[in-house]
């Protein structure tokens, strides 16, 4: 065997494992089917602006070990995620907080806001929600649901809210304070200079092959390493032995505009169903850039996933969870492969959770 580890995928999970294995003197080969490293956190410099090529990635965590770990590769700015929701021509602060409620109803105190929500919940009279729509109304009332939840959720899932199961929304965060910070985590920010440089530092001195699809070269690749770290779809690895797992996909339209400031915020969500995209990202605002004469925006469209499209979000319903369980049990029989990341573990992970998973994998595998 030429390598100790073949690492399939150069996103956070694969790159952290490669970095840590390399530090311990292991021979690694990292391959990626894309033309760049970094997976979905890849940022590209266009017109002097760090563009998030696969949607907004805002780092946030309360895990100090993870925060300290990632900070050895970069310096973070003080960016705080405060998205704005646009419903028709009305603008609301997210997450739902006192600024939102004041704009919706003219209420000023938390007591007034809570009373208004309770009044709408009582009016709806839903005690046993049968679908997502009823579940959401039973949690926050009709006004918030119709303006800020309904259209966005239907676009995201590609189904009407009355057809979606209620369990998708277990809770909706309602904050009775005037605070637009979307995340509750202690640490938050964007790496100065973008995410790609983090991955490049991790993979420095490690052999990397890009535009190299594991499945096109599988026979050869399985012969060159003692063990495989696989961050692609677990069902594809097993040639869909038990059936195909389902995903939602995304489509991005990125545009360079000949103006300095398009929307005044990094993220604006479009919550009405009739607007086909869910949000517009204005990349320069992630790094407080007010000097560039141009700006770059990306419209993000939810998309039906099919073979050949990029799988972004696992659909963790009963059918898919049961199917994944079969693949997970199957993988326990394979001592030469470890699955990691969103696709390998069929689970939505924030970036800090991916780092924690990768470090746990390193600990178990390499000590």
C-alpha cells in the first residue's frame, strides 16, 4: 500500500483528518471530484471580494475546543449574523424578536408581544397539529406564520406546508428581547480572507488530486491505501444496496453589480412563495467591505435533488432514517472505511459540529 489513508473529499472533515494524520507521520492522499479544495465552504476571490460559492457560511460555536482549534489557521472578524426577512415590501428582523413584533403589531413590551402571540394561538384553536402549517400556527400564531414562515418553508422543501409533516418544526425561536443576533453561540465570525485559505493551510504538504472522482477510479484507489476516509454519500459507496437516500439541493446565481451597496445586509431572506429564491447574499458585507466600487450578490434557489445534482440537505424523515440505519450497520462490517461529514453520516451539521466530529474521529483512529 502506498498510502496509510485515502481521504475522499477536501471539505472540513476530510481536511482536518488529513492534517492530523500528516502531523503523526501518516502518508495521505486527498482526492476531490471538484476543481478546488474546501467542499461547500469554498470561497473564491472575485473583484477583491470573498464570495461564498455554495451559500452563506457563518461560523458559530459555543465549543471552546473547536473555536481554539480553527483559530490556529485563521483570524476571525466580529461578524454577527443578523438576517433581514423581506415579505413583499415589508422588512423584518430575524430571528423573531421584539424588533420583529414591534414592526408586526406596534407592540413595545415583551408582555404585549407575548399577549398578541397567545391571542392568535387561542384564535386558531389548534390542539393536535396535523401538518406543518398547523404546527407553526400553534407555536407562533397566524401573522408570523403567514409572513415569515409559510412561503420560505414551502420553497425550502418544495411542498405546500399543509402537505408537510408537523414534526419538521418542533419549535420556532421567539425572543422577547431587542436583539437581532441569529445565533446564541458565544463565538461567531467570518474568517478574514475567506474559508479556502484554512483548508489550504491544513492540506499544505499533503498530496491532493482535484477533478478526481472516487467512483471513476474506485478499483485503482481501493488498492493504494490501508484505509479510506469517505465523506461522500454513504449509499453511493455501497452502490445503493438498500435503496437511495433523499436530499434537497440548491442552485446559485451569482452576479457582479456595478454599484457599491445593493441591499445593505449580508443576508436578506425572501419569505413570500411567489419569489422563487429563498435569499440574496451580498458577500462584501460579511467582511465589512465599504471600499469596493462593485458588489457581488448570490440568489439562492432551493432545488429538487436528483442524481447528478449536488446533495445539500438530508431529508431525515422516517423512511430515510431507517434506510441510513441499514447503511450505517453495513459500514460497521467494513474495517477499512470510515464515513464522515454531512453525506457520509446523512445528517445536517453546522461547521463547528463537523470539526468536532472530525476531531473525535482523529482521536478514535489515531489516538
